[in-house]
């Protein structure tokens, strides 16, 4: 798996219009991800947060929104959260987080 820098990863998550208007936001976010141990560690922390949050919680909703936003913008996925059942959302989110973290969600650990 090709390892992307935090700056590249965040660049993919920000809409093009915002990237052009606020380039310093990407740099700040990249520094934040670097301080959290890099892209893989940050994704592993998101896996842990997902697993520790109850179904339907705001934490899971925000993580799912972030993942689906990235999938729509950069992976060509056109699925909307509202059209999927809970099991499908969980499968897609954990699959993408595992990919970013570099391993299965059950093995992902922060730090």
C-alpha cells in the first residue's frame, strides 16, 4: 500500500474550492496529523474511537461522514449514508479506516 503524507490525505478530504482559498488549513491539519503519529496512527486512532463509540453516536456519524466525503471525492463512490443500512455503513467505514491504518481494525492501535 502506498503511504501518503498527511498533507496529501487532507488535501483529498478538503473540497477543491476550500483548498484554493485556505491553503494554510491543510498545513495546520497536516501538522496535527503528524503530531498524532502520522497518517496510519491517526487512522488507527479513528478506528479505536469508532469501536469505542456506541452505534448511532455523534462520533460515529462524524467519522462516517468524513470517510464517505473522501470516498465520494476521490474514490468515485457515490453512495450516500442515508441510503445504506447500519451494517453496510460500518463495513465501508471500517474497511477504509483499515486501509488507511495499514491493517485490520481489530489490530489497529494508537501511537
